[in-house]
């Protein structure tokens, strides 16, 4: 009986660790991609619309790669785990953006970013979780 409890605690800890690894990977991918993209923008003349689209694509890619760390192929609850990672990632991103830039988004901007993170993460988790092992 005690051995089962220890296994449950260890298993739960590993899941939490996977979520943090996924979040850190997402953040690292975002930082690297933004730096590379900033260099490209500095060398070219891009419109604001293109920059906004690429920024959103960077976020979606970062969330997908983070979810891939959290949700192995064929895993259960992929949608839930992916959506949670997306929500945490977007929450951390919005917080950092507000702290570093001193600007604040509108409430609709916060909601849109949060929903995009949840949707991207949930969809990524669903795709990865439904793939055969």
C-alpha cells in the first residue's frame, strides 16, 4: 500500500517536471526565434502586419515544441496538458511583456492571447496524444 503511494507521488512529480521542462523549452525557443527575427527585421523593411503574423507564428511554434515535451505520442489527457502549458506560457509572456516594455494590453488583448495559448496548446496536445506510440 505504501509503495503505491510512493509511486503516485513520484509519477505526479515527473509530470510536473515535464510541464516545467516544456515551459522552459517554449521560452527558450521564443527567445532564440525573436532574436533571429529581430536581426532579420533590422536587415529588411517589413511591414507591421508581417511582423505581427510572424510573432504569432513564433508563439504557436514555441507552444507546440513545449507541448511535445509534455505530451508523448499516445498519451492520455493531451488536450488538457497542452492547454495548461499554453495558458501558462501566454501568461508568463504577457507578464514579461508588461514588465519589460512598461506597456499594457487591453483586457481584450489579454483574453485573446490567453485563448490563443490555450487553443494552440490544446490542439497540439490533441494531435500528439492521438498519434500512435
